[in-house]
């Protein structure tokens, strides 16, 4: 492991790295990386896998923020005495919940 920055085995990055090493994608990338003419393609495949994971995590974080905002709006809107205004505001909160569900892929 001299080529890698050492992390404790329990560090989330090491846990993820060990899990990735157990995948077929890792085995395939490693196999092709051993051939000089395929190194770039192999590295590209590994990069894309990391990119997609990061995007999925960001979508989940965005969805959480939308859902949290909708929850806060509902709390605020519940104190509005005017029913018509409150009903319209709750529709906004519902739309945010729907957007959060779509964003997270649910």
C-alpha cells in the first residue's frame, strides 16, 4: 500500500476502497490497466465510476435539502391564519417534496 495515502481500516475511504476492490469493475479495470495500450481507457472507466457515485451522492444531498426546506415551510405555513394563503403555500411545500423524491430517484 505504499502508493496510497495510509488511512485507518475503518476510515470511510478505506472501507469504500476495499469494497470497490471486490467488484467486477475493479477487476476488469485492473486487468486492462496492465496493458499499456489500454491504460487510459481503464483509468477513464474508474474515473466515470467515481464521477457517477459523486453525482448520486450530490443528488441525495440535494433531495434531503429540498425535503428539509419543505418541512420547514409546512411548519411556517401552518401558522398562517388565512386558509387560502396557507393552502397555496402548502402546495409549494408539496411540490418541493415531489422534487426531492425525483431528485433522489425515489
